[in-house]
């Protein structure tokens, strides 16, 4: 018997405000929802708060006001250790700066979520994390590098390691911060094909941040952050970001 789908959105923000070190608000978002299983493309110019928003969704940052609910859990009510545990179990995050562990091999970086989280490992259905890491690495064209230290990899290769790590263990929410910035067009297209297939198979919601507006048509919904973020500067006339958001 198939288990019923979880109720409620994957992400629900209400009256969220955030500022760094007592400065002006970077984010002021009255409401933003992302449905479970939805593919959302999020864009905006530098400084509009994209990476800050993803930090809130991952529990790395906390709002100074409002509620941040991810998969039905209020992150702002959790302690630091609880947020870390929640992120390890439920989120696949491709950080803009990758955040790879420099003293681990490519294979060990990819399998890290399944070694930290029993829930991520269980969602493999008994498959060996090393084998699953190898399959992802093959699809991302880094299979020959599994035994290599990540410090020996190019920027593009490190980015693909970060992507494989995020996808391993069927996370319920996948968050990608500029994940194709170091990929050529062919690798970008193959990566998107893999990303969409993995998210669809797992029923994962996907939030994809990019400056590359040519990718927007591949997603179910597109959001211009400054249209939902009252702290962002008004769009200038003729700005391509503003035109794309209309």
C-alpha cells in the first residue's frame, strides 16, 4: 500500500525579515511557498538576497522575524544542533562555494550525507552508498576521480562533486545555488537532465538559483526574488531581470 503524500508545502515563509549584524534588512518577504515536488527557478541580481534566502531554508541562518517552515518544521524554533540534524536528513544543498571537505576523497565527500544520516542511508533502500556514489559520479563524468583528493580537482569538477553529494540519499528538498556556473553547455544540459530525473524519482522539491535566465523555461515556476522581497531595490527600467520576471 502506498503511503499518503505528506501534507503541506515543502517551504512556507511568512513575514520573514533578515539583516546582517544589525544592518538594514536584506530580506523582507511577506509570503513565499514552494509545493512538495515543485521545480522552482529563482533569480535576481547580485545583492537581492538569493544566497541569504537559501541560508535561511537550510537553517544556516535564522530570521530576525517571521517563520521559516521547511517540510512542516519551523526552523527558527530549533537549536543549532537540531537544525544541523534536520539539514543532514532532509536537504540536499549545492553551496555556491561547494563546501567540500578538503581532507576527504571525492568518494567520501559524495557519501558523507549517508554516513551522517541514517534516514538518508535508509532511503537508498539497502543499496551501498559507495555504489550509488559511483553511479552518480559516472553520470556527472567524474567516476575516474573517486579516489582523488578534492583539492586536486578543477572548479568544475568540484562543483560536480557537490552536486553528487546533494543528490545522494533522495533528499526531500534539493537547494542549488548557481550549480551550473562552472559547467560548459553540454555538461550543464546533462546535469539538468540528471537533476530533474533524480528529483522526480524521489518526489523532491527543487529550488534552483541561477543568473542564467535561459534556463528558466525548463522549470515549472519562475520567481524573481525582488518581486517577493520588499527589501530589494526596485527594478530599473529595461533591466533584463525585470523583463524576465514579467
